[in-house]
């Protein structure tokens, strides 16, 4: 779809230590979202099933990040925190939009931001997955 795309970068403004097993979250139909500089969004880890549109109950919360360098985020983008991959973008939940998106991140382990030691001001980056087209 894209021939080139910039990485999107943000910094944590709130770290969370919360999880739920009854969230009933369903991703929006959109495959891409434009994320603007200055906006703050919530980052949620999930374990999606084979059906991308299926309801997800088990989630954990990393926190909120302010976007410093905006751009286009695409399902499948890697999400990196201080250079380590925490998962890939699974989708976007619009429950709280236009206040913020819940950015859903498919991950093998549902850890919280506090559990992995996130720090305020630390960076979070969206990058195209290795081998994916930009």
C-alpha cells in the first residue's frame, strides 16, 4: 500500500499496572490510522484469536504516550519500547475517541507497563515489521 512511511515516535506520560479479563474490546475496522504529534494515546496488550474482529477480554495496560513525531500507523507495525519489541499493532479501539485511541498490541505475554519497568519520558516507536512493505 505504501512505498515509504516514517516511523511514529512517542514518549510515555503515564505508566499503568492494570489488567482485565472482561474487557470485551473489539478493534475498529480500520487497517491504518493517522496519529498526530501532540496527541496522547493508550497502549493495551492483547492476545487476539484467529478472527481479527473477535471480542477480546484478556488485556493488560502499558500506559499512555504522547506522540512526538506523528505519521501513519498500520496493523502489523512493530511496537518498540527502548529498542525492544513488545508486540505488533493489532488494531485501534475507538471507545474513547476523540479523546484518545486505545492502540491494541498483539503480544505473547500480557504484562503491564509497571511490570516491564516503563519510565516516564522513555520512548515508544512504531516501525514497519521486518520484511513488510513500508
